[in-house]
C-alpha cells in the first residue's frame, strides 16, 4: 500500500470499498442456466470501475471467497497508477487454480452446494481495514460489500458472528447483495447489526443497476438517502456442537455457548454445570415449530 | 428500648375523634399487622382493633409543638388520632407504624404450600423492603406484573425479585436529592440560628464552643463578634491589631482563620490537575485595573509590619468562602434549638469529613496514577488505536417487531428453502467451468452494453416501489412500529401479555429439569397461568378490525408458539414422569 500523503484533502465521500466475491464453483455451476459467472464478473467489474471514477481517492480491494481458501485478487492502490478493475482477472484465475489444488481428491458430486469461506474473507477484509485505520489520521471511510450466493455454513457461525461484532465495533458497515436462491441469515444479521444494506436482487441480469443504485453510495450520503430496508431479520443461531441451526437449545451461563443437548461440561469454557457457577438453563431462541394442541 | 426488631409496642395514649377533642385515655398496643386501643374506662365504647392493611398513611405533629399527635388515615377517609404523653413515645409509635404500613402494603403473600423443600421465609430488612416498594412505585409496568403474579399467588415474592437483583441495587445508589440551601445573607448582623456564621467561619464556631458558656455569655460573645466585624469593615488594620492585643478573645475573631486555610488547602489538593481548562483573556486577573470584584485597588502597597499581616482581610476571600458555604447547602438536616447545638453539630460533621479524607489513601493513589497517565509526552506516545463504537445493549422491545418478520419469513420461505441447490457436477468440472468463464472475459472483454436499458428501468422501478412500500408499512419514522398503528387498548393489552408471558416463561423454563416437588408444583402453577393467557391472545386476534388483523396475528404468533412449546414440553415431561412412576411404585 502506498504511504499516505499528508497533503491529501479527503472529502466526506472518499471510500475504501472491500468487495468479497463468492467464487464457489459448485454454486456457480448450479446456477448456470440463470446467471453465469462471466456475466456476473462483467457487472461487477463495471461497478468497480465506476467506483474508482466517482472519486480520485477512492480505493477498491477485492477478495475472492473460495471453498478452501480466500485471497486478495485486486488492490486499486497498489502500483503507481490506479489500476482498472480488469487487472484482477489473471489473479482471479490464479486463485481458482490454487483453490482447486487445495480441494480433496474425492469428488463431492451430487452432494449439494457446499458453503464458501465467508468468515475467512470477512476477517481478511477487517484486517486490511484495521491496517488502513492505523496508517494515520487521513484515510478513506471503509465499508465491506459481500456478493454472496452460497448457502450459509452453520459451522462458520461463531467466526462470522465474531467478525460481525468486530465490524460493528470499528464502525464498518457490511453491505450484502445475495445472488443465490435463498436468503442468507448470516448476512442479514451482519447488515442489521453493522448498519449496512441487505438486498436480494429480484433480477440478476440487472445486477449492475442494483449495485450502482444501492451499493455505490458512500457512507456520508447514506445519511440522507433512502435505501431499501429488509422487512425482517432471521436471528436464528446454530449450536456449537453439531453446527445445526436450532430454535431451542441449552446455553452455558458462563460463556453463553449454545448447545442443542444438555451437556455435562461446556466444551467452550470447560465449566461443569451443577457444580460450579454455570447452570444449563433451557433457553428458547426462537420457535417456528408448528403448534401442538395445547392443554 | 425501642429497637428495630420490636414486635409489639405498648404505650399510653388518648384516642381523639378530632384534634380539639380532649380524647379518651387508654392504652395503644401496636403489633406487626394490627393495632388495638383499649380505653382505661371499660364502659367506654371507644375500642379499636384495626389491621394495618386498611391503614394507608400516617401523619404527625412536629416535635416541640403543643400536642404529640399521630393520625392514622384509611383509604375510605376514616382516621384514628392518638395523642401521646410525650414526643419520644409518639416517635416510637410513629416509626413502628411506618414499618407496619410498609409491610402490610407490600402484601407479600406466598402460596400456602409448605412442601418438603425448605424455602426460607426471607428475612427482609426494612431497607430492602423500602427499595422494593420504591421500585414498584416508580415502574408501573413492574407493579402490574407484581400484582398479577405475586398477589395472584402464581409466583412467590422471592422468586419475583430473584431475577431483578440488579434493579434493586441500581435503585439503591441514587443521586442525592436536591437540598435546601442556606439563605444568602452576607450582610446581616444578627447571628442566625441556622448556623450560617458557623458554617462560614470555623474559627468563630470553635471560639463559641470554647468560650460559651464558660468564659462569657452568649450575648457578650456576639457583642465581641460584632465589634470585630466593625473593625474589619473600617479596614483599619492597625486599630484591629491594637484591640486584638488588648482583648484576647477579640483577637480570635480578628486573626486569620487557620481552619479556613487548612480547609482551602485540602480543597485545592482535591482539584483534578488533569482538568483541561482553557484560559482566555477574561481570566487574566493580574493586569486589570479593577481588582477585587469592582472595587478599586489600593495601589499604595502598604508595607505593613509583619505583625499586622494576620489582621488583614480581603474581601474576595470573604466572598469566596460565603459562596462556597451557600452552595454546599445545609450540612445539618435536623432542626436544632439553640446555637450551641448547631455549633456542635457542625463541628461533628467537619470532623467526620476529615476522618473520611484521611482514610482515603486509595483515592490519592488513584489520582496520582491518573495524573501520570495524562501527562504523557506527546512525541513518545504510541499511535492511538482507531476509534471504536461503544458496546450497546439493545432494548428487547426492538426485537419484538423483528419477530413478526421471522414468522413472516418462515411462512413464506419454507417452500423456497426446501429447494436446495443441486450440484450435479464434479468438483473438477466445476472449477474448469469457473476458469473458463474468467478467460472468456479476459479475451472478449466486458459485455457491451453492460446492462440492457429495459432491464435497468425495471430494476429502478422495482427498487423505488420496494422502498416506498416499506415506508408505507414500516412507517415514515424508522422507530415507528406496527404497534403504534394499533388502537391503544389493543396495544396495551398486547404488551402486557407479552411481558407476562416473558416472566412466566422465564420462571417456567428455569424450573426444568424438575428434581423436587417444589419445582413440580411451581411448573404446574405457571403452566396453568399460561393456559389462561392463551385464549386471551386468541381473543385479541379476533377482536381487531379486519385490516389490522393480519399484522396483529403476525405479532401474536410468536407468543403463541412460545406458549405451545412450553405446553408441549410440560406434557412430554408429565408423560415421562408417569411412565417412570409406573415402574417405581414409590413414585417420585
């Protein structure tokens, strides 16, 4: 990253945009008839170029989210001149190669679409942002946008929640644009908690329009713009033992870890219930189950 | 004799029907839940046996007035006036009555089920009782809950307050109430009974305690004091010194107040040196021609002999001290009779303060630490951490509305959610196609145009509609919720049911796993209470107008679901229990 120039005058609308692109090959092949990865890329690249055109000092960083790894594929501030977004393509190809080599030998054909490593790329984005914060008093306003389509992996619940809370604490909004079939509970919560925008576009071939209208707005302008609001948020949690999404579970009273069954000992903090201070109380997180007949 | 734990108080008293009435002499006996009055004359019809439950308040005359009266008032307007022989008697009864009324007003009735599990009756101190009463008085929602459950016999007092310990503690440490200040009488020459002179001039107070009544009478003391004030007002330092030399008592008034000086020093030490106060031109006292608050400065620096220094007084000193005392307000709360006791009381409080400060070593250490932290050298500082948002604990009511969206989404999305994405391609093939897509763009470039104009138009329309419909449904004000659009009665009912259900569910779930009989009965009681609320919720759903019915049912649904889950669990548990007890004839 180039050293900051103190004589820069940063206006209100200078932003640092961290774009997390979902590069899950299973997801993209499953969605192929409706929307192809190349069309997706062309919309996104046009969007990135527009961001860079909005303000000379805007910065864009792209992180690819694979199924085995995550990696930086584009950084607009590297190099002496601001680069165009197309220069990310070779790097993206490299990343896909690398990701493939990391996957295991046995093929998961017909197993359904796995989840991509959203938690990893969120963490990488947040680390980059922290570095920007510490570079000096003059820095653009960072925000994160997730272009995500793979289903949520309950195994990443803890890591994602941790990233969300650290984003909230650093006042970095997480915007979500969900291009998959179903809503993503994780991203809904992320946008809700950090104050970002959550959107599931109805028409994927108009993706560029959605991106330009909703997600190109900088943080300062958001104070006086009306952006789409989701109707509600899915607050369900997943249990720490099996990583299933649960509605009713047990909670350790010391560390607040969630379990689906009564545990003798809390695996997170190691406290023994009924002996020391932690008591397992059955807590109801949310209950969508069909009603039984009542007494 | 009158200790706090006293169970019975017996005093001679007269019962009066009105203040003027001479009254019937008799004996007043007070116990925790009732009081009885038996007249000396057995044939008199004036006999009383009243429970404190019916007594709502008590009034009394001030100490020192003609009659020592205590008036117990009832809700319906009736009252019982008792006259006592002396004030101490009356005060004992008054305190007892106050605590008795508080106790009975609380009406903490537990369900009379004495099961095998030892549940100690709470030994409540009067302070604890007061705190609870105060909390209940301030929070009407809490009061409603309390009335519904504790007085309705569903929860016990202990259980109700067990989950609210934090509230009680918070309530305890409250800000000090505003106090009445002293009169701002700088210029009066009459020695005021409220001890203002003593508050301002500790030396005078000390002198008073020492001299009166041993060395001189009060009148003489104040005469000398006035003389001293006169001498000061003439600003004739030399004359003051001369008179002081003659009369040693007068000298006490004329000399500088050492105690004041010490106090001032202490106060200065307590000032936080890390306080960052910006100085500006107005703070420059040194170079102004006008000194001493508008009085012209005497430019002749009269170089007096050092022996006269102690007799010099400065007007600004006097003003500052006066201001400090006025702001501090009344240090002593009790109304005291004569000057001597005022002086003594003041002396006592000052001693107490001194003692407290002396023992505050920890405070000192903390202050030093803070000072050293603040005076870091800027150049050597580490780079500051970026700004962070403070932790915010959200109001649970905010999530009340998101629940309805949850219900919404589960109703709607179960269909689409079930449709899992099927990937029939092997991993290798998937990666291949991905890489192909990338190379396609690399060689062909971005599609031109990026987006079809019709599609763009549709998208913009859709977005605009979405935003405006959200605004319509969720309201212009983001804080406005569905609740506000409901009629007031419905809203209140819904919220009341919501908070009762929360409370009941909290206690219900906490009593599982059921290991003792007490827990079993508690769970049963709670379940019965919940099943009573259930039909009420259904009623609300039906009673609302048709255009609001959908929204209300969305709001009510999670409550019903929560109750259903609780019932289901209870039933399952009962079944298990009966299956088990079928094996073991001894039962539990």
